[in-house]
C-alpha cells in the first residue's frame, strides 16, 4: 500500500513534467485550429435548424462565447504539457456550471451542476477553465485593471487551499463533505450579499415541477399539454411521442430498484422538444410531463442527448469505469455526476434512443438555481470564485489522488498565481475568438439568430 508521504512525493515529482509556474505561460499553438471551424464540426451531428440559435447566443458577449466553446478550449489545453494527475473532470467547469439544487434529503446544496463533458483528465484543466471564465466574466461586467486577474486568482487559491485541507482528511470524510447553503450564509459578512443570496435561494426553492406545471403547460381538451413556443419548445408528432415513450421505458431500467418503484407511481402525460443552454443548443433534448396522484402532483423530467465529451479527442481512457462509460454517452454523464456531486438527483439515469443516440435523464426543475454573475461587484465575484474553486477541489478530491495533487500544489501560491496569469491570457484569446465568430456571422459563413 502506498503511504501518504509517497503519494505526496508523486505529486511533487509531477513538477518535472510541468512546473507550477509554467501554467501561466500560455500562448496559442502555431497550428491552433480555427475556432469557428471547431464549432461548425461540433454541430455536424446536431439539429441543423437549431444551430443559428446556438451561434446567436454565443455571439452575445465574450462570456457567452466561452460558455459554448468548451471544445475550443479543450484543444487549447491539450496542446500544452499536463501534470498527469488524473481526476474525473467536469470538462466544462465555467462559473455558471456551479449552482444550487436539492439533495435527496431536500436540503439545498451548492455544487457543480453540469456534466455533459465529464471525462477523466489532468486536474488543472478544470481549474483553468474556471479561472478563465472568471476573468472573462469580470471583463464583461466592466471590471478593468487587475480585477479580472484577482477574480481568477481567488478561484485558484480557493481550489488549492481546499485541496490541501482535504488531503489531511480521511476517505469517508472527503466523500461526505458537501457545501450546504445554510452554512454558506453564515460566512457572508456583508448584509447586501446575504440579502442577495437569500433571495436567490428562495427563488430556487420555488423552482419545482409544480411551478413548471403552471409555466410550461396549459389545459387543452380536458388534458394538460406542454405549451408550444417554437423554436424553443416544440410539440412532438405522434410517432415521436411513441419513440420518447419507448426511450423513457428503457431509462427506467437504469434506476435503482427503489427509484423505479417511485417512478412507477407516475404515468406519462406529454412530451416536447426543448432548446437548453448555450453550448448544448442543437443537441436533442426533450421534456417529459408525468402525473402522480393527480395533475397537481406533476414530475417533469429532461431527456438530453449525450454524445462524445469534447475531451475524448484529446485524452485516453484512464480507468475501467471510464472505458465502460465511454461506450454510452448517457452513462458517461451519469457516472461522472455521481462521482463528482455530493448528492445527485434521484431520477438520474441513462438510455438509448432512436438511431442509437445516447441520452441521460434528470429532473427538469428540482430547486435549481444559479448566481446572477452579471450583477456581481468585484468583491462578490472574488467571493464567488473562491466558493467555486473550493467546490471543484471537493469534487476532484473524491475522484483523484488528493494527496498527490496537494503535493504538486505545495504550500505556496505558485500554481494559483500562474493559473491567474493563464486566465488573463486566455481571456484575451476569448475576446479575439468572439470577434472571429462575429465576423463569421457578418460574412455569412455561419447563420445566427440573435436574441432567442
């Protein structure tokens, strides 16, 4: 058995592959692919008529561009040396992929909440994407000078500090560690910040299937039906409804037995196709309305297509569970989510749909909420970055060798300072790439629908 001291030494040895300070010296590779080409190739297997919405949403700001450009950043990260310290990566750890949701015990937790790109890889890839997103968001908010770098630095420092702390704890302690929103409120000292967070949590608690019933459905011919709102929500033809029903039946088999018993208390009412997110636009996504005791006891599930992770072209499978999950995109997402989250949706499962396409399922609304990043002051953004960094460290500590990572990080801020430098450089590149996207739209190279 490897001792803790040996594991830490393994981490320090990784500095020979790439020193901590080298993480800040990023420049685009000479053969860097055209980012617009990367996006176009990514869209080849998506619903073509929805792609203009994707490009339009990405064109809004450099930050919305970054949200949709996970594939571009994956190629950039793969072009430089890595530590070789492997964790289960989120794969798209920008700051809006953190948020609150209800645990199975109905407590509000703060955690990562998007795993479409999850895959095993070097821990620093997630840290760099998080830090870069903070630098870009700060600039979008009009924060200039050193403020974007300070926001990125807060995330990297929060990550490093939390990882050092977790390296000293036992396995079960690490596995059970979570961030409860009640605990989160106690560390907010400024009344304005507390008030804003409390309002956000209250809003999240109202985001349930019952609330969605009133917003997303109407009564037609004595039955509840999902409201059609093309192109964002579109009704399904009868043949498509039958196909979704078959997919839903297969999904049931991937749930634990107790969850299947609960799901069987509901029956199928309606389904529709729905556009979601920024980077996900164009993937096939359906919302399914189920009814329990009566129509005032609804359950909304989301069936979302899960293709290959954007990381898969750049990283080899490194563990048995990844090799198995890689054969099914939905299972890959579900496996990664269970590994990284402190408490996952009880209805999380996977299935295979028409044409052999892979899907995963979860509740559409289960007290989910995210931060209003655009309204954050520089101080609030730094606080939020620190929180996201600590949350990411907890997820990585569950799935990788936390002692080796802590050994690599050491006690100084060398890694965090370097990541902050990287974030500023990548923010510059993101602004330039965003302009390339706007040029592609202006010249007709790609078509974008703005404001949808």
